[in-house]
C-alpha cells in the first residue's frame, strides 16, 4: 500500500485547574470556536465539536496520522490558555488542569458522541464533572486510581488495561 491512511476519532476531556468555573458565557462560546479552529489548523486534524460548561471542555477530534495525542492536546491547551488570558484582566489567572483523558470513538457512534458534547449544559444539571469522568473511565474499561486523577496530584494515574 503506497499511502498511509487512518481514521482515528478521539473524545478528549479536560478541566480548568481545580475545576474553577472560569468559562462563563460569553467567553465560553468564543473559546470553543477558538479551540475548534486551533485543532483544525494543527496537522490536518478534523474538529467535529467542542463543548462543555464552566469548568471543563469536551472535544471530538479526528486525529491526523502525523501528530500524537499528547502533542495535539498540549497545543490546544497551551494556545487556548493564552487566548483566555488575553480576553479580560479578570481571566489572567486562568489555567487548565495538568492532565486530560482521551477516548477512542467508534466512527458509527460519532453522532452519539457529538450529541453528548452538545448536551453538556443539560447533562451537568444532573451529574458532576467527577461523576462524568468516572463514568467515562468505567465505560472505556480504564483502570485508574482516584488519588492521581484530580488536581493536586500527579497526572499519570490512568493506565489502559
């Protein structure tokens, strides 16, 4: 086969540092648009959706075959953090948590994942970020130690089985 092909869709989740509710409207909507553009510009990634609430974001991204997950997330987080801080003096202390979660999305389930991202406001009327994160980990059969998942601890506590 003379050409390399890939179809890898990720659902990436990360929160603000200490889950502080920095992302109020209208900055949140503009941030989501900025993050989408940033991901799309990076190594030909496809950004299907960005959504979230005051303290965390979800991204559905088609990963380019020429970039690692870690490099993608680092670029999006670094660039968007800088952007948020430039929006208003009250946001100059903004920061993302150190870690992130990235889950594979089976392409036929992409619409379900996009709907989930679109429904974040409604979802979080019933469920906290930590409950949501635990549910993702369990659904994906990922082993994790809660001592290392939340802010204030090393961010390397999740391992694939």
